[in-house]
């Protein structure tokens, strides 16, 4: 029973894109590991820019600095 957690920043990911991610990850686990798609869980978490950091600062701070 695989569980895959995909995290992305909140950047306007559409419902269609999320559906494609879920399908693609499921298909990959079926193809590579022979997993049953009916027991494969894929969860997408959308994270606010203020809660995602890289290089010691939040994405929000990096974007503000880049402007």
C-alpha cells in the first residue's frame, strides 16, 4: 500500500494538473514496482510561500527581494 506525498507551493496549480500528477505517480508505481493502483495513495499538499524556505529564507522573501 504505497503512500506518496507531493508538496508544491501555492502557485495556482489547477485541478486538471493535480489529477495528472495523481495519475502519473500512480502509473509510475504500477509500472516500476508492480503496485496495485487501487491501494496506491497520492496526496498533494499546497504550501504557502511563507511556509516554504530555501537558502535560509522563505520563498515569499526571495520573491519580494527579486522585484
